[in-house]
């Protein structure tokens, strides 16, 4: 399950409900509701299947 990190949204999505792609800053999905960027990491299991894990939000500056 993925959660939009936009505090105004925080919608929850199943992996099959989002499109994961690389927009030049690494792999991410855009929330289908608010279009916020949410970064993920990609790993390949021993059986060859691909699994994505959502990254935590970046630390706030200031």
C-alpha cells in the first residue's frame, strides 16, 4: 500500500492503482488524486519479480 505524502491529501493507493515511472529524478508515482510526487525504490526478488517500496518524506529544512 502506498500513501500520498502530500499532507493535504494522504490518499492510500494499491500498487496496481498507480503508475511508477522515472521523470529524471528517480522512480516515483504521482498521486492520482492530487498529482504530488512520491518517490519509491525498486528491488528485484530472486524469482525475477519487481517490488517497489515507498521512500519516507525528505527532511524539512528550516
